[in-house]
C-alpha cells in the first residue's frame, strides 16, 4: 500500500503562507509519503492556487517527492502550451511529475474558456495524442478536427521517458475503457463513493484483460477526503462545509458521504474498504488543519494499513 497526500492550495485571509507550505512539504518527505498532489480549479468561489504553479513551487522545495495533479481538465487547455509547461516542470523537478487528465464533464463553463463542448471527447483524445507526440517525436505533423501541426518541434522533452505517467480521471464505463487504452493508470475521484469506485475498478480490470494489458503496469489510485477527529460529528460537519465550498462550482452539496472521517479506528476501517476495492495508491486529502491532519494520519492511521495490501477485488 502506497500513500499520497494533498498539497495545500487554499489561500486563507487573502494571503498564501509560503513558509507554511515549505515546512509542510519538508514534513511530507520526512514522513515517507509516495507523492503529493494538487487539484485544478480555475473557476469557483474557493480561493485555491492553480495546479501547475503550486507543483512548480513544490518541486523547488523537495528532493524526492513525486508531484502530480489529479486532474487537468485538458479540453480547457491548449495542448501545445500544456505539453510545454509539463515538459519544463518534469525537467525542473528531476523527473518527478505525474499527470492526471480528464474531460471534466459537461457541467464545466466551456464558453468562458472559448471552448465549444461539442465534440468534447474528440477534443480530449486529440489533445492528449498531440501532447504525447510533442513529448516523444523529433517533428510532429498532426491533422485533427481541433488541432493541426506541420513539422512542429518541441524541446526539451520531458526527463521521464517516454513521458511522465498519465493518470486518467474517469467514471463512465466508456471513459474507463479509454483510460486503459490511452493512459498509464486510473485515479478514482474524491467525489465518488467507495462503492462507486469498486464498480469502476471492475470495469478497468475487465478492460485490462480484454486489451491484453498487464495489470501490474497499470496502477489504480483513489483520492479520499478525510478528517481524523475523536469527535466524529465535528469532523463530519467540517468536512461537509469544506466540500460544499470546494464543489460549489458544480452545484454539489451532498459529498460528505464520499469521505472518511472520525476517530483513527473509523478512518482505518474506511480506508481499508478503499484498498479492498482496488486502490494501490490512496491519496489522503484533508480539507482543513493540513499539518495536524497529516501528523495524525501518519502516526495513527497509515501504520494500521501499511501491512494490509489491496486485494484488487471489488
């Protein structure tokens, strides 16, 4: 079992505390977390830093920690510019970048970004293919519905070869099968329940078998919103409030049922269910008191799970 932790992105009181972030990241490495992850939220009332800039700052503050975003809503990005940014960041970090991608769903404000949601999946798959080509080919000629290139070059390439690992965020069976066809791993959303995640893992495992892919080379992860608190009712109330703010752009206010909270034993039980559903990497995502939550997770929760491997069965 591997554990990841979130990188705090919320700005409190109108000013982000970079000193606290430096201390937080140093402690993440000391505690032995596998990786640290951001989320992308461009629009929304929650005051959160953008993903790439936060990852870049984190890369300068760490030595071994892998750094990712789950996920970039890639249809809202120009794939050429995104490929350049991520290639540069992979070089600056010494090859420690993980890339999560997703379509974002049709609730996004596509018009605000100048993007027509018509043909969303085609735009997504074309953009991803163009990014991969720019990362791996000396010259790229590309003729798609949305993107074209004629002998384009991009240097430097990412340090990781052939490119940084690409994780798919997905929920619909078609998207899950697309993840197996085009991606390097599946990352279950924090906004999905453990039961929903278990069903998604079944689809992923089936697609891996159908496509003849080795499941050991296709990792499965799950983001889990979590709060360790001896007062379970207080933890639930605080999580509910934080999730309401985080997902206000999507009109979601019913997400506390997707989270894990309460005394350490309750958190261990909830995370063990996530592992048994198929998660090989669990991304622990506190939504408040980040430093305190991380310490309690490392001391009181993770040791109880480290010797309990995920079964890969739903």
